[in-house]
């Protein structure tokens, strides 16, 4: 098998800011020849030696080959406290989210595994697994004042990016979807995240707990996401300093009055989530760079 070619990442990019301190040195080890699983396990051990990530005590990242044929990926993680990990950017970013949001990742895994245990993998995930998959792959968390949250939910892009621009000094957008992070390696205007909101004053140390607590089965099944083209975030892209940046209906789309804002099973299909994937039982596409991005309709 040919060796993986690891691209040079711009760690100064704002979308990597929340992961940079941990992810950058681990990525350097991987680019130098370590497997993703080995490097992440070393990083996990180092963080635990500092008294961090007690929630992942006994957990490990394992080569993809350890996932038995016919066993669902999420069920394997739940049963063995082990994350099958390939040597690619997609799984590297997945591991980084595990190291930064372990309670959220465990909560999503529990929900997925319970649904698989009750109904099997199936050709259709259903509302809860759809929502958990969207958050896991393409989610972001906005901690912001109420006015920004309201503008986002109403898709009032001019208020969000222009009229209330100064409020972004009190806001943080945290990417938590590993496919989203992978796409941002090559940033482009059409990249759109599925965003959840928390109060802007939530302390950084409490974000993981607060988000995991929020993500109950009933709440997630409502698909409570708001679409956000992430390069519209002030400070994330020089082009958005021009008002005309937001006057682009192909990217910054208004909500259609005849269509609910929640995402549907069709959303996942349009995002190139494959009906069959290399990971047994894991219906998310193996590599989501082809994701349809400007999905803010």
C-alpha cells in the first residue's frame, strides 16, 4: 500500500485555533512517519499524565484492520472503547475531536450504538442517527450573544456579518465535525457547517460537558441545526470584510417559507453520505471532501 502523503497545514488558520496546541505536534509526528493511531495514543497518554482526559481512561485508537468484518463501527467503539483509525486526514481530525470533546463524542457514540442495537444498521438511519451523524461529521458550536444566535437562526446574513459584526468579538465558533475540519484544509466560500448554539459566556472548560448534556436523543432527533457558511465568520476570511461577500444567494441562502429549516434524510444523501461505506456498519462516506457544501437552503 502506498504511503500517505500528508499536506502542509496552515495551523495559524482560525478554524484550527481550538485544536492547535494538541493537534499540531501530533500531526508533525504523523507526517514524519508514525501511524495516526500510534501518534494519537502517545498524545492521549501524555495528556492523561497531565491529569487531563480522565474520561478516556482505558480508551485507545486502533488500526482500522481491528474492526471485524460485519461489525458496525459505532458498535465496536462502544463495546471495546477503541476507535478504528485509518491513516488519513479524515480520521486524524476525528481523533483530534475525541481528544478535545470526549464527553460529546462518547454521548454521540452511545446514541448511535443504542440505535444500532435496537434496529440494526439498516439502509436508513432514522432521525436520531441522521442528526448524530451530521453533528459528528459537519458540526460546529457557536458560543455567542443572543443577537448573533437569533440572526443565525433566521438566516439574516447581513445582520450576522455586517449589522452585528462587532458582537463577534464576544463570540467563538468551534468546529467539532471532523469532515468539516478536513474540508477547511482547502478553504472555500461554499463550505457550510451545521451549527448548534450555546450561551456566549459558557467557559471553555465547560463546553464539552454542556454540549454533551444538551445532546439528548429527543433533542437531537429534532435536528436543531442552523446552517452557516463558515468563511462568513468575521476574522476567518479577509473577503468577508466587504459587504458584497454576504450578497451571494448561492452561498448565503434565505430560509424557504415552504420548507422547514431542519435537515432531513435527503440532506445526508445530498452531502454524499454513501449508502455503503468501507467501514462495516458505518454508513458515513469514508472520505467526505466531495461533500456538497453550500447546503444552507
